[in-house]
């Protein structure tokens, strides 16, 4: 099929999309009987003597022979658990350093294997030896010089080899270290390929115990010190300020519990390593069809003003230029704003892609978003050997500048909206003139097979789902579900990648990185999604408002990967389509057995069995459809129901063009989801702004696990709000979404208990992700307590003795030490960690506080929470211009009030100390330290509030000063937390009344 030249709406459409056919992916299942390898999941196997294979004699950490020998040959040569150097085991190849070990050498056994190799090459059959590729241990041999007869090797002294000449000695030494190759690849390439399939496509990399163990020990020590601290605080009340003391102790207990819940899931951090070369060897064989899995890419946009078309265009161009087979990629752009500007910009993008994509693939450019590529100040001639590169780069840069001019002209034209609405080039009214009431729209801008020969382009489709005022559309989650259905009808790839319109592909091999997990024969079938960390451009050097979120992406997510997997964070995630449909992962016991084919006759029998199995699968599909009642779950679409049952994706080749497009229009109509489980058990989940967390919770509850993939070159990069107001609104939106989950029937405290598939620590992590906004209340009180103490001349702690002083100092040092050790194993800088701590306090006393109010209104009333789109436009008015822009919002009032109250308290404390004499200065120091600690945490907010030219909104200043003044005056007058006595003190005056 070919790309359509026009846009069609309503119930019929002539746009076409080339179907991506499924492929026969080889599914090899290893025998998992006995102990399993902790690295690849395979059986650890046995030694040449028939005993259980033990790689490390110190700790017995289970590792199979291939992983053991790979680690010795190409890794660190140490055990992942105890970090003891691996010793050479009988029958394994030598590596550097083995000569220093006092171990039994089996050189004679190796020469027996050399002799066996020689006899095999000369057609002799050894008694008792098998030629099957499965007999892994019996087939090991050593490569020797083909021209050298076996008699040339003679054994002299034990452990030494005498050869005829130095050349042969050198050849023998080169070849003796590789005993795993059964035959020469040129002699039997199929057998060599079969051995390659035994190797895993990825592996876990444990955090070095030298870094992780001290951190764990310090966390335990901090917990013990906390218990001692609370023992002192509870049993040493402050008699003259009981109310203030009780309030502070309750706040401290809540914050300590919050820290503990946050700390528990951080106990098992891991890293992962992928092997892209093995993926290519296994699924991209030469002179054979490419067997990599197809993938559908979803890009969502809604407002071309806040999400400029040039940003969306760069994202689309980077997707189309992925280092992945073009016929395996289908890109769908969902325009929820039904903007003609977005549509026309994508048309221009499709034309420019015909030049940009071949350029990227010819010269292997990185990144493949043209705006970022041409703006990077790097040596672009490095590693570029083609003599035409400089000329073609200049030409391409000129083409891109002309492309930007055309996009900017469209943007300028869009600002003058005609009274009768927009019309297309053929004078047809634009169907989306009313963004809230329009029919479905779809157009294929690029079809598979487009472009010049050898420079094929992926498929690119524009779509805008139907909108009607009487229906709820569920914002981004609804758009994603519409994309899921449309792509299932048109291409039905088994995997889908979700990107925001401002997140471009920074690493062209990102999809391959994920496929190393999905297509792994050991663990791939149990993986529901692979999440990549989010990285951001255009941030200020100091990251004032912690936009990088390094604690989340570089610490928390890596720790969750060691349990059941990270959560979905809304973008940069590749899903297995089956997981989004609400299916359970396949059980290990039901995996197909490995079939050995040894002859042509066996191949014929195997093909016949496959045909019978295919017929049985069709019967099973019909039975499954009748049992599951597909209409009530997936909706009334026969094509979609059939696509959901295919194991490896792809669409029916017999489906006609008109039928596919008609069905695509049908499945994205606004009434399609009525009386179905879409948004509840199928697709992305509704009911919360934080649909990403809710969706990953359901996927994990079904028993799937997720993977956190952190390639050295970040997979995706995007933009983040650097403006203080936008950042606080973003924090508010996240917190409201978390509370909506907490107050719903999906509350992670009890949701999924019957299934029992959600691990305990994973459940604790989800609980923490929903209850964290409630920490804002004790934190707000605790930030105001220093000002209260300074204004009332009271304190929350009684007189401090030697033991209490040691406890307080130890607690402070344990907090500092645990932070340092955490950033040490994670690689996060101490400055980034401190910025996250600062903004955690700022966000808690502002966004989280308002989220509690809004969340309670949402849970117990008809109040609806609307999703607001954060501006993603680039800075055109100077570097970091938006950083200094302050907009009015009520979120600014609580932090400003806290700062002013503490400043007033400091002034009042100094004044009182000067009037009271020298004895009061000692008590002032503790209160002063407490108050300054609060102000230091609020410093980024204070700096942002002042702006570049002190242009703080007057309303914020007036309200904050007024509230702080009233609070201070009333508190000094009422003093509610201090015990009151009426009349004189009888004990002091001696008067008997």
C-alpha cells in the first residue's frame, strides 16, 4: 500500500498503511532443572566429573559455566557476590593470572581434547563421544594449527609443552585459551550459531559490595540511633511547653516512618548490561530475513502553542531515523488538539525526513534530532571517514534551516484564525475547527517502502481521535488507548514505545537496547515493559529546582529494578502489547520444548507438526474468545479481537485496505470504550492524573516484571519546566494523581492481595509513591516550630546532657554519612542530592499541601481534576529567560510565609537575647541553628522568588507578610503551647492564700 495524499474523516478513509507481517522468532527454552544461574537464569550444569558446577569455592554463588568463563575471559574475573577471584576449573580455558594459582593443572586432559579434535578433522569417530550440539561438556576442544600433525606435540615435564619451533609454540599459546569452540565456524557455521544462542543478551551487574555494604550498615546504624533518639524524646518531656513538645514528637515520628518506608525498597540496587552484538548475530543473520520484532511508536501532543511544532517535528525525525529496520517501525502521532498547524507541520516533516533519515544512517550521526545535532558544539569530524561528509552536512544544515523557516511560517499563519475557520488546500473545511467537537481523522504521511531504494523509511501516521462534548476523553491516557487500538488494527507490533512530543531519541540504538531484554530466551517472556531514565536539556547549570530528578532516576529506579522492576514514568517506555491488554505473563511450565532438527526428514516432520499446531491454535483462539467475552472487554471490533490473540503481532495479510481503515476510524471513536474494560483492565488506566503509576501497578499485579535500562548514552532527552511556578504546578499535579490512587479501589495497600503476584518490597514502594504527600503536614509544622520557639522563648527539647548530646550529634552524623555513602554507590553528585533535598522541602510545603486539599475534594465530592499542559517551548528571549519568570499562584504563599516567619523569629530572638543578658545566648544558639536550617532548605525558592530584577508578584509579598505578621503577633499574645498559671507562684513568695 502507498501513503495517502489527502486527509479523510468520518467512517471511511482511503489512507493506507502497509501491514507489518509477523515473523517466526526462534524460541529456545533451556532446561531449568536443578540450581539456576543468578546471571542468565540457565541451569548451572555439572563439571567434567559429573559433579554440580561450583564457580566460586568461597561463597558458592550459583553461576553457570558459560557465564563463569565469560566473566573470566572478558569481565572482572571475580565472583559477583564475594568478589573473590575466580579460580580455574578443570576443563575451562586459561586466562591471564592462572599461572599464579596453586591449583591442579589438567594439561593432559587438554591434550586428549587436542587429539580428539585432530581425529574429528580426519574423519575418525571417537568411542563414547557424541556429536550432538546439546552435549556441551563432551564437545569442548582446542584450536590447533591445521597443518601441524598431532604427533608434533609432545609432553615433557609436567605442566610444560615442547614444540618443534617457536612459531608453533606461539600459535598453540594463542589458541589454548579458547576451549569452547567445538568446530571451526567456516566448517560448521550453523553449529557455531547454535552455540551463540546459548549466550544471554543481557545480564545483571551487582553493585560492588565495597560500596553497597557500608551504605547498608550506615542505614541500620541510623535506624538504631533513631530509636535511641525517640527513647530520649518521649521519656524527657518539656514541662513548660507540653503542647509544643507533643506536636514536635509526633512530627518527628511521622517523618522517621516516611524515611523508613522510602528506604526499604532501596536495599537491592542493581545495574544491567546489554550485548547488542549478540542481538544482531542472533536475529539479523546475513542473507536471511531480519527477525527483530516490529515496534509501534506513539507520540502524543495536544497544544501546538505550549508544544511547538518544531519540537514535535524533531521528535518524529529522531524516531524515523532509529538504527532499526525501517520496515519494523511504525510511528503514530496523536493530535488531541485537532490542530491544522500540527497536521501541516507533520506533512512538512514527512518531506524533510526523506532527506534527513538517509543522511543519519549513512554517517551514523548522534543524536538524530536535527535541532540538537546542529546545535552541539563538538568536533563533528571525529570518526567520520567519508570524504563527502563535510559537504553533505553543510547541505543538510541548509535544508534544515529552510525546513524551520517553513514551520515558522505555518506558526505565524496559525495566529490569524479566519472567522469561518481553517480550510485545507483543496478548500475543504478543516474537520478539527472545533477542538472539542470533531470526527476522527487519520492520514498516512509515509508508508513502508517509501523513499529511495536502500533508503526505505518507516511508516508515519497522523491521527486525531473523535471528540464530542457528551463524552469523557481522559486526557493523555485516553489518547494512548486510542493509539493502542488504531496501531493494533493497522500494524499490530508486539511492542510499543511511548514518547512525549518533547522527548527526542538521543540514542539511535535505544530500541535495540530494550530488545536485548524482550527477546532474551530466558527472561524475555516475563517482561512487561522496559523503562528508560528521563534526561533533560536546557536546564540551568545548578539545576536550581531539581528538574533532573537524579535521586528518582539514578537511585530509586535502580533499586526497584532489583525487586520487581521500576514504575512507568509517562514517557521513554517500551511496553509489551500483551501486558497493556491485561493478560498474564506465560507460565514457565507451559513454554514449548526445544526441538532438535538433525536431518531433512526431521525438518519435514517438524513443518507438518507446525501446520497442525497452527490449526489447533485457531481453534484455541475461537475457544478463548468465547470464554473471555471479548466484546465486554475489548469492544465490538472483530479485527482488534483477532489482533489481540496473535503471539508475535502482525495483521492478517488477507485484510483489505478499506476494511483496515474503516476499522481504524471505528476503534478511535469516542463511543467505542462504552461498556468495555478500556481504562480499567485494558490499556492505560483512568481514574487518576498519575495514570502511569496506576498502569505499572496493574501490570506488576498481573505478575509481569519490568526492567530499568540505562545505556551509557542516554536513550531519550527532553525539556523540563525551569520556571518556579510551572515546576510547582508539576509537583502539585503528580501529588494529586498519587492521592487519587490512594483514595481509589486501586490503593496499593490492599490492591492485588488475592493474586499474590506483587512482591512485598514492591508493594511498599507503591505505597510510598501514593502516601508521600501527607508528609507535607508534619514538615510544614516542623518548619514553623523554629519561629515559634524564637518568638516564645521556649524550645522543644529539655536541658541537654552529655548522653543526649551524643545522641543528637550521632543522629546528625548518621544522616550526613548515609547521604554520602548513597551518592557514592549511585554515582549521583552530592550537589544533585542536596538540590533534591531542598526541593523536596519546597514542594512538600507548597504543592503537596495543596494536593491534599485537592485530593480530598476529588475523593469525596464531584470535583474533577483537569490536566494542565506545561509549556515546552524553547527559550527564545535569552538563555534561561524562563528561569527568572514569576507567575502568580497560591502555591507561592506557604513557602514565603515560612521564610518571613523564620526571619521575624530570628530578629525577635536576637532582640530578646540582648535584653536578657549573656545567660540567654546559649539557649538561642540551638533555636537559631534550627531556624537557619529551614531557611537554607528554602534558599532556592527564595532566590527564585526574588527573580532577576526582584519582580516578585506584589500579591504574594502582601499575603505572606500579612500572614506572617498576624501569626507572630497572635502567637506571642496567646502562646497556646505553654502552660499558664494564674496569680503569683506560691512556692517562691511564700504567701498562703
